[in-house]
C-alpha cells in the first residue's frame, strides 16, 4: 500500500516535517522520555519509600482518625483543600495532604511519616511542565503535543511508501538507512498510539484556553454555566461543623455504590464555614478517572457530579488522564504504554540523527545532541543517587549535571569518544543506582516492587552495553 501524493506535496511535507522536528527536538525528547518513565510513576513512588508497607486494608474509621490527627497537627487551619488519597491496587498506600505537606497514613489511621518522592517528582514534573512554573510549563507541553500531531501527519504525507515498507528494517553497516528504517517503522507501528498521546497531551495545558473559547461561543461568555455543565454546579453551604464526618461519607458510598472503588476524599474549602466533602470513586467499567460524590461536612449525601452517566463529551474529558498514562486495565497495559512511549522516544531521537547524518559533517551540533540524548538519563540517575545518599535536591542536581555533560561533550572533539564515554557512564550508573537503592533501604528493598525496579535498572544497563558493543562492531559510523 502506498499513499497517492503529488511530488510537490511530498517535498513540502518532508521539509516541514524536518524543520518542525528540529525546532522542538530537545524539548520533544525530554517530554517523550520523561513521559515513558511517568507511566510507572506509581511504582516509582513505592520504590522511593519501600519501608512504607503496601496495604489495602483500611476502614472509614481509620481514615477519619488520620484526618483528625492531621487537622490537629495543622492547628485546625489550612490555606487550601485537604486531600486524602485512598489505597488502591495500583498504589496500595494511603496519604493525606494540604498546603504542600504530604503524610503517609498507616492502616490504623496514624500519620506514619511525611510522604517524600523527589525522584518521581523530578521525572513527572519534567514531563508535565518541563520544570517551569506550572501554568507556563503545561501550556508549553500542550503546544508540543500539538506539534507532535503535526509531525505525525506531515510524516505520513512526506513518506509515500511508509505503509508499503512497514516491515522493512535494514540493519547493515549503513547507519543512515538503519536509522531511517527504525524511525519510519516505529512511526507506522505505533501510529494510533502516538496520535492518541499527542492529542490527549494537548488537552492538559490548553484546557483553560479552550474553556474561554467555548464559553464565548456557546455560553455567551458565561464561564460559570460552562463549568456547571462540565464539573457540576457549585454547592452553597454554610454553618458546617469544623470537623467533617468523612467516616460517614465513606461508609455511605460503599453502600450506595458497592461496585465502585473509592480513590480519594477532598475537603473542599477545608476548615472553613462552608466546607464540604468531595468523594471520588472509580467505576471500574468506565475510563473516567472517577465519579465525584458530594456530601456536606456532616457526611450527608448531596448529589453526584454525573461523569459516570453524563454526555459523551463530559465522559471523554474525564477519561483523558487515564488514557494518556495507561492507568487502566491490567498491569500489562502499563507495560504496553511504556514500550510505546519508548518507541516514541526513539522516533524523536532517530529523526534528528537522520538530519545530522545527511549534513555529511560532524561538529558541535553532533556533540550537543549526543549530550542531550545520553546526558538526560545520566542526569536523572545522578540526581537520584545524590538524593538517596546525601538527600540533595533533585532538580538543581539534574540541571547542573546535564549542563556539565553538555559542556564536556562540546570540549570533546571526537564524536566516537563522546558516545563511548556517555554510554559507559549510563550503564555503570544504572548498576550503581540499583545497588545503592538496595543497600540504602535494606531490608525494606526486599519487597517485590523494589526488586523488580532495581533488577530492571541492571537489565537496562546490560542493554546499553549490548548497544555499545554493536556500535563498536559497526565502527561508530554516526
């Protein structure tokens, strides 16, 4: 099968595809790579604090106890909402948070210790906001999602034989042909997935911008009416008790909706006279993140927002998160999303590799690109190691390390040596990270989740060394 496209359209699409890719190459790589890791954010959260026992056993009473202890610790006042994350199969531990503080909750309802996950936060924050201020960063990432959509479409138009050659992969000594085939084959094989990731990624940062457009065109500029249709009408309460009855709300929802999984409790307007309980419960037969049930502070049921049985558009909006990160279905679904995300990362890298190869020369751009590609995971690992051993802040360490790698790459004039050093560093640090995590958290690191992740690091190290060996055999024709 080939696509019938005129040569001029093909040439224009190829040119636009190349320039678009070049313009956002580094940012796209960061978002794709960190997004692949973010699929496993729940597993990484548990890996960071393996001594916090996984436990699905909790009672409404224990959650109430934890809430009251937290409220006492905060002297009865918070600036924002209080959020309680309930244990689920994909993240079997409970925690409570407000005002930037996060505490783990034991099965008996005690606040065991602060929940700190700086390594996971480093990865997820790069994916969602590029470590920029949240509003600006999310907007930038959404724009990258739109550009990715354009790259996918222009890539199809630019390569007229892209589907006909879907199973053609040349792995000889011609590195440019290999890179081109790898780029095109992975693009075809993952086309529906990559387009879905791009479009759902666009939504996160542009939601507020789109809201203004929809309000202006469909609601006569009245955002409140639009919000009421999407998020449910606001609740007006007053003279609510100072301590909310979460226990009653949880007990009642288990009776009202026995086939759902409660996943969070939010005290909206917490500690204020008009506070109320927002209880999120997941309908396991739907993709929506959760249905939201609303109770007054006494625990009396008011209503539900209606995501589970609302209009198709409303359900679609509240399914975006789970679809984007693959947090639905069995664990195999996460693995599939991780593999597809890794494929998208490879596509972003090989696209630039092709452009560099066609230049028929090697200069500072080649060195910088190698520094970005291999320096990013090295900086992640180095930041994780220093956090594990010295409790140093991960984001400054990440950026200082990456900057140092880029400078060192520029100073090294021989591309082959740069590649060799970076690959060896990455593989060695992966092994060191696994050993360090195991030793620092021993014997808690003997839990299955930690053993799997630490073992995966070692397997990845072996893959890097295998890749290095294959490149050496080919003579490093980069």
